[in-house]
C-alpha cells in the first residue's frame, strides 16, 4: 500500500537522493534554496514506511492568477512501474489543485537517444556506454498512459525549461569503470589534447579552487567581463554566494591563472614570438599572476549508481588566448569529476541542430550528445492552460523586443 506525503523530512529526502542512480542536482532540496523566486515542496511516496519515490517541486506565480508547478529533472521514481506512476499522478494532481496551479510540468531525467558526436559528424559507428536511454519507450508510454502530455521532441534551446540536447563527456569505459584523467585526455583528438595538461603547465598556467566566499568577487570579475563581451546577463554575486553556502563541497568554483614570470621565462627559452614576449612584459607591470578564467561545476548529489557532474557557468578573459584557458578549465573539471568517481561531465545545452558554435566547441572533448526526453504537462485547469500556452510566448516576445529597443 502506497502513501503520499508532502513536506517530508530533508534528511529522509537526502538519504533517498544519495541512493538514486542518475539523480540530477536540480532534484536536490538545496537547489530550491537557490531558486528563491519559487516556492518549494518536498514530496515522498512510501511503501510499508519505506521511501520509494520522491521529488522536489518548484512552484512559480506567473501573475494573472497563473501558478505553475515544475519538477526539474524529476520525479525520482521508477518510471517503468506503471502502477507507481498512476499513484504519483493522482496525488500530484490533488496537490496542484490545492496550490491552485494550472499545470504540473515534469522533466524526467532520462534520454531518448545517446550518441557520440563523432558518429553524427563523421558517420562512423562509435560504441559508448548507454545509461540514460535504457527502456525509454516504456517510461515514455507509461507517462502518456497516465495523462502526461509530452511537449514534443523540440530542438530549440528556448522551447523547454532545460535544454533537451546536452554535450556530455564520458569519463568511463563501456562497463562504466571510471578512467584516469590521462586516459580521458588521450581520447580527444591530438589537435585538441595538445593544448591541455603539459602544454599549460610548462607555460605557467594553474587552477585554484575557491574555498573562501570572499574570493567570489574574483569569480565575478571574469563572469562580468564575459557578460560585457557577449552582451548577455548571467547572474549577480548573491546567486553564486547562495550556491556556495548551500552546496558547500559539491559546488566547485575554479579560477584559472597564469604565472606571468614563468610564462615569460618559457617564451624566452623557447624562441617565443617577440609580440608575445612584449605582451607578457606589459602585463607584468600590473600583475604577477593574471586571472584569465572562472567556472562553476556542481558535483552529483547521489553516491550510488551513475553519477554526473554539471559544468554550469564559465567565463574567460581573452588576453593571452593562445594559452587556451577555457579548454584547460574543462580538463581541470574532468580531473575533479574523475576523482569524485563521476561517470559523466555534462558541459551543458546546445541547439538540437548541432551546428551552433557551442556544439563545435564542446565537440573537442570527444563528447556524447544526450537528447533528453523533454517535458510533460499534466493539465490541472484546461482554460488557464490554454491561456498560458498562448499568452506566455507573446509576453516573452514583447519583453524581448522591449529589451532590444533599450
């Protein structure tokens, strides 16, 4: 006999999460603390007092009497068990009505396809570990049979809350045994791997993990520089401070530096170009150690099963671009991920047509394309659902046009 409970104890929830294979950090209850503009409910399904399913729900008030219930990369339950899904659906429907939400949007953490980018781009069969698309058709059909409406196999980045297409580095062999960082590096093409590891070490490049929250101002220095250059807005410092405080050792903030004296010595001893030597000498007037890169990676919350680190923010300074700081930063994250027994490192979303600049850059790391299944809607109020489906895209378009005029 199943029981559905809300506002369950965070310790019980965390214990369950740690034992869930493929669990995403967005289902960690701590993530709700970061998403402060949402309300949060922790739910659990019990069988004989044992927690067998759970989810962290985010609730957003969109205005105009429209409230959305959203379960990012969840729920955490066996989606091959149709009876369990039915019980979950009945109770989540009731909960949504109680909270006056017009829809429940879920975003299950499984894929309908996993394929090497090399196979897509070079039409060469590549064997890869398969962990996220096993039995996907059964899971998909079970959700459809329980009135969850699939929102389609979209390709555009802005069509879903989370990008459906992600570029992921596999850190294992075919049997899911975690490889060494050097084994992973040698899987990259020679023209790319030559710029990371020994190449950077000889030139004085090094990476430092932030352990003091005060140093987040250095992180923001690089992020702000990137925002200005690309004419985008990422986040304010208080957002990253919240992640630092709530995720603690699971949040890996990295800074990338170059020791300018060491780099100058390398250039002078190895017939470096005069222009490069002069650039370094000029920079040395103000700095001995020049900050060139920053990144944030979230390590997985689960301890068992398949584990994935998530490379979610990065920025870089384009000075001394031949040092390839951004590539080295990713390799540093690979090393940390492998040390933490991760099976994958997710470099994040790309356009589903796989022709954008992000795809081309991320493909340098012998990546696998994960095509996540996407979103499903459970309609609670049909009238409001239709209004929102038509009105929200129009509102977004108007807001976008207003920003451009500014």
